[in-house]
């Protein structure tokens, strides 16, 4: 699954709008004086059309996408001890909780976050007592698009109780309005392109195609994202992109709580069928992730060659350089 995403903004400008209204509301009171803002988005991305440079030779095959070099090679010098700010947005059930803990407890910084036991929110302050990391919870989040709350006619409740506790898998799958289906695509896409949560006026095929393309476009413009099942590679790519290191290496856990649930092959097929957009988005993201890894390794290899060349260079008594 696509795991962590980042967007860097150098100054307060029209680019800020690309991060979406929700980020703007959360940050507007504290960022107008910042020289630079970095938004960390876990499965949540925004993009400007002019920045999304990509081509493909066949619209039906993800493997035929070709990525422009400025999409693959992204590096930034962040100064979290000064005025740079990280904004962490977390799409539910995507491994973002683990990554959030790495941000507040594992980054190698001069002034790390201060965390208290049994308190979810940590204080991450610079030497000037300003926040360098901001986050929020989904508990009070509203289902809004273009400034309007989705109606019950557009997104009816799937279940009458307060939570899904006790609901069997088949009931969960049978709900047509279950927002867990294709969640990543929906939360990465610009829903204003499909009239938000109003599904009238477009066929399901048209709506799905537009949402998937929008999610891909936004993914391309993100300066960083990782894959949950490639923890070590995600860590290395983050460190390479932002020139910030973690203290301890990420640990790969290949078993989750979901594996305790026994499901049939028919149920697996039903899950795949209802999440085709997310499957296609993941295939696309994995290809882009691998291309960025290749570029990172190539750059590091070239740097090692330069270092080795300098090591092999010596000067004689006359000041002449020899290898």
C-alpha cells in the first residue's frame, strides 16, 4: 500500500491551495510568516497540472508510464530547527500511525519532540518555540468537498450503530456507500472533477476513470511517498530526499491484525472487485517508487566513485597530482 507522502512549499503562494482546504484551515493561523512549509501526507496528495509531467504509451498498462526526471529526482534541504514545518495528514488504516511515531521519536534532530505517556499529541518545537510538526485527528473530520458537506442522500449510513464493531465482512462488503472501498484513490483525487459526492451526471465508469487519473496526477507531484511493505527502502528514500536521518532503522512487519481473519477465496475476489481503483493506483505508485529508488542508488553510486577517485589521488613533492 502507498504509505507516506510529502509536499514541499517554499513560500506562501498559490501553491498552498494545492494542499487543499483542510490543510489551509488547520495551518492558516501559524504559517503566514514561515519561509517554507513541508506537508507530510499519508495517502493524501494534491497536485498542480503544470507540475505533473508524465507520459504513457498505452492507457491500459501501468508499466508503460514514463516519468520525467524532475518527477523522479527530488531533494530538499530542510531546516527543522529553524522555520520549516512538517504537516502530517494520515489516511486511515495505511500504516501512518507507525510512521508518525518515527517522526516524533526517531528523527535525528537537535531538538526532538517532547512526548508524554498516555498523551497522543507530542510537542515538536524549534529553538524559537515554534512548531515544526503539526497533525490532527480524523475523529472530528467532516466529509466536505468544495466547501459543502456531503448529504445523507449522497452518502447514506451503511450501519445504524455508532461503530462497525460486530459487523460481519459480508455486510461490510455489501454496502454500496462504504467509503473504505477505493479509499486511497478517493482521498488522493480532486473530487471536484467528479462533482464531489454527487454521483449523478456521470456513469460509474466515467467517474472512476477521472478519479483514478486525478489520484495518479497528484501522486506524481508529491516530493515523497513510501510503500508500507518496503519499510527500509522508504526510510532510505526519505533520508535521501530531505537530507534528514532517522536514529533507528525501520522494521519490516509482514503480519498484521487483519491476517487473523479467515476469509474465503470468493470473499477475496469480492474485495479485489470493489477496490479495482486502489489496485491500479498501487501498481502505478509502486512503479514510481521503484524509479525513485533506482535514481537514488545511481546518484549514491556516482558519489562513491567521486570519493574513491579523490582517495586515489596523491601529490608528489613537486605538487603534481597523480592517481
